[in-house]
C-alpha cells in the first residue's frame, strides 16, 4: 500500500506543481500534461496529425494553445494580430530556432539558414543567399535554365497523359532539375538528377518518419533505436558521395578561373550557389572556410526549400484551375492578349495582373506549409497576455490566417478577383510588415528568403502550362481538395487532369 502511495505521489506532485506553475506564470492554456512524457492526448493522437487536433483545441481554449511533446513545450498561435505582435513586433526575441534532436544525434551541422540561431552566422549565410544567388541580377542569369526546364516540363506532361500521379511527379522532377542546375551550375542528365533526388527524398523521409521518436526523451530513445541511427548515417553518407564530387568540380573550376587557365571541363553556367559557398569564411571561427559537410547541408537545404514548396503550389493552383474553368479561360485570355501565339517570357508575366491574382489566391487558400518553421523564444516574452517562457518552441497557423472568415470574404472559395482593384485582398502585404492577412512565406526576421523567386517560378510555369494545355477534369475522377501532410501539405488524392493541347 505504501509503495502505491509513493508511486502516486511521484507522479501527481510534479504534475500539480507543473499545473500550478503554469497558472502563476500565465502560460497559454492547453490539455493536461505529464512531466517528461507530455500531453496525455498523445496516447490517442499522432504528432504527425497535429493540425486537426489543434483546430479543436483552439475552439476550446482560444487562439493561443500550449502543447507538450515529450519534454518540449510548444505554443501554437492562430490569431493573425498576435502573430504580428510576436514575429514582427517582438523582433529578435522570437528569431531563434529550437535545436533539432537529430542534429546532435547524427552530427549534422546547424550552420544552415533554416536551422541556425539568429546571429552572425545566420546573417552571413542568409546575406550570401539573398545577394549572391537570389538577387534579381543573379536570378536573370538563370533565365535559360528556366526556359529549358519549361520545355522539359511540357514534354513530360505530354508523355504523362492522365495517368494517376504523373502530373505531380512531373512537377516535382522538373522543379528539382531547376534547383540542381542553380545549385551546382551544371545541367546534369536525368539519371544523375534522379540519383540526387532519390537521396534527398530518402533522407528527408527517414528523419521525418523514423527519427521523430527522438523528440521524446532523445537521451533514452537513442539507445533503443540504434538501428534507425545507423540507417540515417548511411543515408547521410550517400548525400556526401553524390554532392562532394559536384562541389569539388566547382572548386576546381573557380581555381582555374582565378589563375587565368582555360577550364579543363566546360560548365553550363559560370555562376552557381556552390560558388558563393566556397567564398564564405566564418570570422567568429578564425575566418575558416565552410567544411564539405556544411556545404552539403546548405546545398541540401537549397534543393529541398525550393522544390516541394513550388511543386506543391503548382499542384494546388492547377487543381483550382481544373475545377474553375471560367478562371482558367480568363487567365488564358490574358496570356493570349499579352503574348499572342508566342511563349510566355519572364518579362511578360510581370505585366499580367490576373496571373498574379491567381497565384496569390492559390497561396492564400492552399499555402504549401500550414505551419512556419518552428521559432524559439530567446527570452521570456508576452503574447496576448500570456507568458511565452524562454526556450519554448512557438509556431503559427499559416493556413488558418489565410482562411479567416473575419478577414476574407468567402474564404474557402477560389476567387482571384479579390486581389484585383476593388477586391478585399488588393494590395496585400506578403511580408506582413504592417499587418498579417496571409503569410505563406512566413513574416518577420525569418521570412523565407526565396519569396520573390518562388513567385516568379509559380507565375512563369503556371502561365506556360495554361498556354500549352487546357486543363480539364477526367470524367469520374473529379478534383478532390482533401489535404494530406507530408513535407508540405499536398492533395490527399493527387491531381489527375486531362490535358488538351491548345494548338
């Protein structure tokens, strides 16, 4: 009997202390939690399906909710005004990132833009990406690459017909081709691109599905799941085997150029993302150059950040155009008026207001990511009258803000006209500087650095696909807008259109 009382006290006393502490410190409300293990609801729900759960919790507790996943305290914010106060108003207080359990377990560097804490290294890496690769003058250098990828995409769409999954696969492959070319400066053949794509996808799938268990007591689970760690190390080595020869080829090309030698091997482009990484030194670490491991991690980040988000955006937008033929026809009329019978150039897309409205409406209703990358509180801070304690993870409900019925008229309808003169979305600020109405790229100091180039890619490829084909539903296989969360939020039933050539 005494043993049972001692065991009960060991569990209940820390729980009561935690709950009392939460009330006195004004933590946001949330479901009951057990110290170290987290919320009891994880016994019935998977952390991978957290979004539907959160929507129910917001209805019960309000627009700020606390969840505990293992030993990690995570706070979710659904209100756009509170999100603006936290991400823009609070500035650097919420610009850090929580350390991923896989970083320490696998020895993977945190010196990448999406994972580095707010500070000198992050500023250096981000400034390099924005000024050396994503600057408009640099982006224009890759116009021939986008034209080539456009031709590859159209060819694959012609070959695909209406086979299930073929259109989505064409989007993913061609966007990955484009990012590989921009990253390494080389137009690789399809087997080489496929090998890199397979290695990247295998790595991402494994760490997101098989290593998620390490968020729960990582010091314990690393001993229980040693086999999973061995597989993850092998997948990481495969990345290194594929990337390092391409990095060394750019290193040799740069050396020959600096010494005035003719290159031993012709290269497709004289500039690449890797070239910029080879020039970086870390002043706070004795001006050392980046290691191969760090460059591989940055290349992997570059490829993944621009592939799934863009291909997912394309799928949702084209699905809406299939389901809304009047919108598609209006867009096609604008394309014909602007470009005649010619191809849609990058310069032409800037003079198509309806095209931009279609893209914005797609991103509002179907943001590729329904959450931002997690933020970490660098200090105790106040959000909506609640305390966000130092070290807590904070995230924001991106999709809910874009679908807020108090902010948008008919939020679940696809109405591009809302972004034209007189509409409720005209002049929307995608950066969220003055206020948040939609934030598909995040806002604040950690806003996605690729916002401009992502918009260019979506506008350019959507316009060319509509110019090339009329997108129709397959009889008996209608478009279904049910969602499924993968790396991004994709269509649960992949888009399967019937493509009718315009000419």
